C-alpha cells in the first residue's frame, strides 16, 4: 500500500504503515517468549537428552532480560529509552544478534553431529 498510496484512502495507508511499524518495534514479547520456550525445553529435558547444552538455557533467559528494555519505547520519545536510544533499541538489537549467532552455531554443530 505504501508503494501505491494514491490508489488507497490516506487513512488506510497510514493505518497499515503504523501497524508495520509497531510489529517491527514491539517484537520483544515474541522473541522473549521464544527464548523462554527454548530455555524450558533445555531445563526440563531428560538427563543426557537435552536439545542444547545447559548453558544455552541460561543464555536464553539472559536474552529475555536484555530484550525487555525494548518495551520502553512505548513511554519515551527522547533519551536512552526512546525507540532510537541506547538502552531500548541498541541493547536488544545487539543481544538479538548475539543470540542468533550462538544458537545458529549450536544448531549447526548439533546437525553435523547427528548426520555422522
């Protein structure tokens, strides 16, 4: 809709653009919930049958805590808790890519071990 705004009513274009913006910036509960589920699957697995090393469960819980400041963007327009601030935007952003890197490495390592 944003690429052809002249074909739609402006309020509809604005509504969908705002929805895309909110989905992009308020994804903290989704990724936080994902990390909690991964951590629970590690902690509650049978001994010797864990999907990942136990430390990865603790890493996932730490990531939930590091993602949480991202929700502060609802309340601040300026400063470190704003959508472009150091704490609310960059801390969760950096934590997310560390998490992706570590979990991807673990998945590849496990996949290689399983294929042998």
